[in-house]
C-alpha cells in the first residue's frame, strides 16, 4: 500500500520500491524509500547546497560592504557640497555689500600714460 502510494506521487517505479521493501529490513527500506522520493537528502547533496549557500552569503556580504563604502563616500561628498554652498553664499553676500558700497566711491579717471621722448644718452648701448 505504501509502495503504491509513493510510486504514484513520487514518480519512482513501484516495482523498485516493492523489491526494496521485500529485500531489506523495515527501517532500512523506509530510509531508502525516503531518499528515493527526496524527503531525505544524502550528505553529499547537503554539502553542495551548504557550499552554494556560503558562496551566495559571501557575495552578499561583499556587496553589502561595497554599499556601506559608497554610503560613506556619498556622505563625505554631501558634506563637501554643503560647505561649498555655504562658502558661495558668503562670497555672494560680500559681493553684494561691496556693490552697495561702490556708489559711495567717487569714480576716478584711469591714469594716463605719458610717453617720454627719448633724449640722447638715455638708452643704454645706443650709438652716440
């Protein structure tokens, strides 16, 4: 009865299950049947699954470390940006104050440059 039920749902040949039940003891037969239908997995399979899980966990940890480093770098950049904005605001305030004071300053004409006429003996190395 158990063999027929397992064979219908598990996809394992019922004659194979029946022969295992007849040739082995009851405890051994049950264990073999449970392994065949996938309820119990052998140690090699469990080791492979655990190795795969460890690999994925290490990849996740590496990714998490990279994300943490990126967050720290972004925080530093944000602080630098805030400082730059504050400095720009102070510069703009100073420029506005200077511009307001420019009305008080009398406008002076630019200095005029007078060209000097050369006299004999002024230029070194000239012919006399």
